[in-house]
């Protein structure tokens, strides 16, 4: 029987982390619910944008996932100054990369949407949303960096509270901007921008005030030499995240080429799938912080026992989520669209969404374990191989007439390949990377 002695620590981190992880997907989920009331064209336009923003935002997840284990290990060693330097470096990079990405998205907005499969019917509302929503990019990256810093200090409660405020603001402003002020799909974008900038400024205010000690005795602009270790880890995580999100973006692009109803159906299904995946990813956040801490304290046996416990908890939670999702499929399908064709399409895709939850659970938890060990290079190569499997299947969807079900079979193939690559690494005998 796997030890339960870690459960209190796991859930103390995982439960608040759930709210934090849900920030951007929950914003997208709320936007999907309100924009779905405008019509199928607007919902399809939002679907194209959601995939594009996932590609723009999630590629910078290294600002959180790279910061967490580095801060946790430094803190476990009692080196507060090193932990503070990592936090300042992460925030500095977030600001620079956020501004650069904002400019790039504004310059390439129209060709990017066309590349994502937005036809003349979808292009105008999609462009209206994109121009506004891009203004939140620097805020999102600052939030990612701050999340990583607080997780490294085993504090997921503060990010949860900030995220709660962020989402309440978005939820309150969405109906006002979309329907009362009649701004349409652009109103949803403005609500998101205001909410996310409020979240970013709240983090900076906390770090400059209540939590000033976390930044160390001296705050200075990092030099290039100081950023190199962070950039190396960041590059490996960027590659990992980029190929994953690119594959999911390719799935949306294929769905868009199947038709407006198909891409609207795909938007609803993928948002539900991603949001529920984050329930499991809360365990992965606990894995990152706790595995890094135990390794920093030099107790590899505890890190291994903790990892085994997390895998079991993740598999159980994934199975429970799958059952709940299947039971609520009719309610969920009608929540996000009133179009009978879209509702029928979502119900047809739901078996994929529900049955993949246990599979996602193992993949997400293993990801967190390897991040806690800072084995980022292997994660990058494993993701490249897995994305190749998923992309090959997606390329065949239209020529072979597989339809939207073929898109989701490709997503299943991607996840199965990820599971196999991570399991082989974890259970490989005499591995020098996995704690024993």
C-alpha cells in the first residue's frame, strides 16, 4: 500500500493551485459560454482565437514551471538570496517577453488568423477579438512568473486568491461589455484584458509590499550572465510546450477546415477537456514543488514515495472526473451553445473527452514529477516524439475523410505517446535521473 503520509502536504498545495491553474482556461470557458449566445460564427471565431492564444501564452509556461523547482530547491537549502534572484529574473523576463509578444501578435494578427483556418465569415469577428485580447499578454506572463515564485515557496494560497479576484472581474464584466454595451465579441476580450491586468498588478503589489522579503536583500536588473541558466531551462520548456500547443493548434486548424459547425463544436469540447485537465494538473504543481523540495533536502527516497502516491491519486481523480463529465454531458453541451448542430456534435465528441481523463491524469502528474527533478531536456524530446505522432494523424484527417472524430483520435494518439515516453523513463531500471 502506498504511503498516505504525504497526502496533507499534497492537498495543501494542490487544492489552492487548482484555482490558480484555471485562470486563463476559466477565462476562456466563461467567454465561450457568453459568446456562444451571440451565434455560431462568433463561437467559431473565438475557437480560432483560443487556439492561437494558447500557442502564444502557453509557450511561456517555463516562467512558472521553470521557476518553481529552482526556487523550491534554493529555499530547501536555506539560500533565500538565490531564491530571490530567481524570482526577479523570472519577472524581468516576463516583462520583456510580454512586450515583444504583444508587438508580434499585433503585427501578424491577420495572417495568423488566416493560417489558423479563419475564412471570410470568421475573420472579421476573430480579428476584433484578437486585437484587444493581445493587450493582456504582458499581464499573463507576469502572472505566470509570480505563480512559479509562490509555488516554489510552497504557497499556492496567495495565487489562488489573486486568481479568484481576476476571474470574478471577468465574469462580472463579460455580460456588461458583450450585451449591455453591445460590444459583441470584442467586449469579451476587454473583460479579459481588465481582469488579467488586475491580477498581474496585484502580484507585483504583494511582492513589493507584504512579501518583499521573498525578493532577497537587493533588487537589481539581472545581467545576461545571470539569466543564462534560466534561459537554458526556459528553452527546453519552451520547446516542450511549443510543440504540444502547436499540435493542439493544428487540431483546431483542421477542425476549422472541416466547417464552421465543426470548429464551433471543437471549441466547446476542447475548452471543457482542457479545463478538467487542470484539475489533475493541480497534482502536478504539488509534484513540482514537493519533489524539488525533497531533492533539495537530500531525501530521494521520500521524493520517490511521494511520486508514487501522486500517480495513484491522479489516476483515481481522473477516473472520477471522467464519470462526472459523462453524466453531465447533455447539460454541458447545452450550456455552451443553443445551435442544435453544435450540441449534437459536442455530444458525439464527449466519449473522447470523458475517457481521456484518467490518461491525462498520469501524463500530467508524471510531467510534474520530472519538472520537480528539473529533467526538462527529456521532457522536450519526449514531447517532440509524441507531437510527431499526433500531427501525423491530424494531417491524415481531411484526406482520409475521418471528420471531427479523426481530430480527436489524433489527440488520443498524442496523449498515449506522451504516457509511454514518461512511463519508460520513470520505470527504467538504474535510471540516474529518477529518485529512488
